[in-house]
């Protein structure tokens, strides 16, 4: 979808019908251009009602990101963040990494209505439709070196879990090391990229993607069970308020983390962990599979697994429930 598509969306967010002629006149383009943009909106997963004689209307109300609204929602915390809101971006993490290296201030935020090539851990794609997700990246600077930031993704996940529960999503859980779950399906993901010296200081670009609405066409492209806030909350929350709440909670927990690391957050994180005390299977980066019982996480955020050869600690890998084997007579 081109940027002109977002121009049309801004005219349609009032929920009223607009004729093609009125849209074309308001944007100074041809009627044919409006038809092309509306088709691209459909293709991108945004349902639009068409009624002969009345025009076009969004099938569902949308809340577009707005700097004024976001600043009001942030209240006294607004001065802590430097906000950049974009219609589209290849990846908010990718965009923020360069200014981070050039000295951008801690608290710099880039949020996009649409990530065209969003990234997850280990190079995986993050699929989202325009305005249907909340995708943003936050730069946060630390005096410590990168080695001291173990557990940062768990800290960010805890912030997300707290906020999603606060906006009405019950049954939220955390999956080590960076997924936020709802009833066994992935609702949000976190990608952290680090810069800086081994001994410090260092900077973290914290990328967060949350499914707000999942159009059926998009859901079919995702290679794992996925959930959205519209379902978990009963209705999609306003994304400006959601982003403000997330930034405020991240600020609170990152200040705790900067002072004391993950240790003071560990017990609460484990209460949210979907595999706490359960039989699990961990796939290591080299393909080795470890089976055992999840004992939670250590003070540095590493995963603790009770295996047949004793308790082991792991710093990376893909965690899943153990596969049950049914014996037949």
C-alpha cells in the first residue's frame, strides 16, 4: 500500500460514508486513483464497505497513530520520549539502529502503522496488515555493557504482559525468552538488538510487535498459532493509548533493570511463564534437542531445565511443550 493509501484512511477513520468523488477532491487526485488505492487497501487486509449512491466506509473503526493524542496519553511521561510516527517502515528496529549508533537520545521511539518487512528472532518474518498491529521500537541506554543486559527481553515481556492484562486481555502468558501468549497462541513478540562496548556503556533497541487485529488472509500466512487483542479483549483497544501505556510501563521496568538487573523481576516473570514446572522441549541453535522439566529462569534470565543428567542452564533456543507419545497395545 502506498502512502496515498494512508491519506485515504485518514479520511475514512470517522466511520462515515465518503463518495469516491469527495475523496478524490479532498486529496487532489483522480477518481481512478481513489479506486486503485481502495483496491490496495482491500488487498492489504482492510475491509471497506461499498454502497452505491453513498460511497465507501471502513468495515471496522480504526485508531491511527497520532502524535498529539499520544502525548496527551503519556501525560507527565511525554518528556521522557522522543517520538517518530511513520505511515510505513521496512522495520522499526532497522530504522532506529542507525540513529542509535549516531548518538540518539535514550527514549527515542519509532512507531509505524505498517511494517512491510518486520523481523523476529533468528531472522523470522513478522507479518502484519496496515493499522492492524502495534509495531514500535524503543532505544534505551545503559551504563553497563551488553553482557550485563541478559534478561532484558524478559523484562520487556513482563512490561507488555502487565499492560495487555490492564487493557482487558485475560489469560496472558509469557514464553521464554521473548513471546507473549494468549491461550496458547502468540499475541506479541520482542526483538532486542544491542550496541556498545563490552564493559559499557551500551544501548538496546527494543522492538515490540503486537497483533491488534488479524484479518483472516493474514492469519493464514503465519506459520504458528496466533492471537489478536480484538479477540482477547473483546474489542481492539485504541492503539495510541496502548502505545502510551506500554512506553510508561517500559520506562518503569527499564529503570529497575538498569539499577538491579533482572533479579527483582524474576519471581513475577515466572508467575506469567506458560511452561513453568512443565515438561518441555528446547531446540538449541545447533539443532540439538533438550528435553526435561522447566524450572523457570535464573537471575540473569537464562532458562533452567531439569534434565535426565541434572539441572542445566540455557541462554538461547526455541522452547515448546514436550511432545506426548501415546503407547498403543
